[in-house]
C-alpha cells in the first residue's frame, strides 16, 4: 500500500463528514461565507496559508513551490433547488441544495491539497509520475491529455 492509500484510509471519515456538512449547509453563489471559513480553517490547520478571494468568498491556496504547477479547482456554490433526499445530511436550507455535486468536488480538492501538503515531495513525485504516465499511455488520454493536465489554469489549490 502506498503513502496515498494510507492517507486516504485515514482521512476518509473526515472527508465524508466534511462533504455531508457542506451538503447540509449549502450556500448560493457569492454568499458562501461559512463554506469559505470552513475551508480556510481546514487548510490553516494543515499548516497552509489560504487566501480568501476578493469579495469574501472562495479560497486560493498554494501547496509547495516550484514548477510545473498543477491546478485543482472546485466550485463551492449550491443550486436554488429543494433537497428531496431523506438522509441525515439533507439540506437544512429550504430551496437550496448541492444537487450539482459541488460538495463532493470541494471535499475531493481539499483532500488532495491536504494529502499533498502532508507528504511534500513524495506527493509531487507521484503526481508527476502519473502525469508522465498519462502522456505516454493512449488508454489514459494520450499525449494531449497529459499536457492539458500540466497546464490547468484556474485553481483553488496549486501544487508546485
């Protein structure tokens, strides 16, 4: 089992709990203040220095230094829809829910950033090795797909 498998096994319950918390407390676009604060808290607790975007919602956080840079991005807003699921983490805000999957995307990108922050250069080596594999392996998107992965422009978390 690799360091990443070990990290995912350990972090899984926390990331699922985060996703359910986000799902239960959705916020509309440009009003994601609690979501932003939660992300800043989790990133800061991991020893990172997140920056809140102008306007007070959204976060950018660099993980590591150098190049190449790989950008990971997730939207954090919810949709103006009723949450019809009957689960404990159902939306607590009438007429607003994460039917779009942004709660999942946010949890995955946060988890990726936390894993890379914790494992430093080992994370970079694995990310680079996987990127090179994608560039060589036509079954995984071929050469063009690998270049695009390396050039991702907008980011929530950036890994150098």
